[in-house]
C-alpha cells in the first residue's frame, strides 16, 4: 500500500508481513532502512507521527 498527501512528494509504502506485522519504507529510497513492526498499535503511532511531522530521530 502506498500513501501520499496532495501537493507533497513524501510517500510511505507499507507491506504486510507474516503473522500480521508491517514493514514501512520511503518509496523515494527503496534501498534505505525498512522498519518492521509486530502486530499492534505501534505501526499506527509511527505512521501518525510521520503524517503530523512529529517524528523525532536520534
């Protein structure tokens, strides 16, 4: 699944993993890191922080 916001080139791809997990990547950087999440709310919180631009790295 791909997601994007109008007027914005930021795209996130989400892939279903076995047993309900999810993997996420930046579609502009397909060789970059691919965080993987176990089933549950963690992936939703991660994607919400990306959408609201509140993700803190480091």
